[in-house]
């Protein structure tokens, strides 16, 4: 079962959630936060301050997703239309395994 916001949040709650988020996160505040992320730094164990490239990259990706939209993501699907013949696999296994042949003979004699 795939859960989405449509199944988890009722319509009345969605509207109030959107309204509260839009009032809390104005456009100016979002711009300021992205600017901070673009200047993010990390302090190493030795006390050296370096640019936090992961955070900066995430900020650039976020900024571009707002400006240009998200790119189309590739979805790789496996084709399941191949017909699998279980008898072909069993016959090749029987050719290679004397123990499997003995077991099959024993099962056939027990079944008769």
C-alpha cells in the first residue's frame, strides 16, 4: 500500500497546514535561509573552518528546484514479460546432478 499526503491528511487539515506554513515561512525568510545555507561552514576536529560542501550543494539544488523546477527523474522498471519454463531448469539440474536424479527416482517409486 502506498501512503501519500492525500490519504494521511484530510482536506480541511491540508488547508490549515498550508496556511500556517505560508505564514511562518515567508518568501523573504526562505531567501535568507537559503543564503545562510550557501555560506555554510564546518569546523574540523583541529579547529579549522572549511566550507560545508554537502550543505552548500543541497542549498543549490533546493534553489534550482524553486527557480527551474525539479528535473524529471529516471524510473527504471524491470520487464517481467519473460516466460520462465520451470521444466527447462529442472531438466538442466537433473542432467548435472546424480544426487537429484536418485532423489527423484526414490520419490517416484514412493509415489507409485
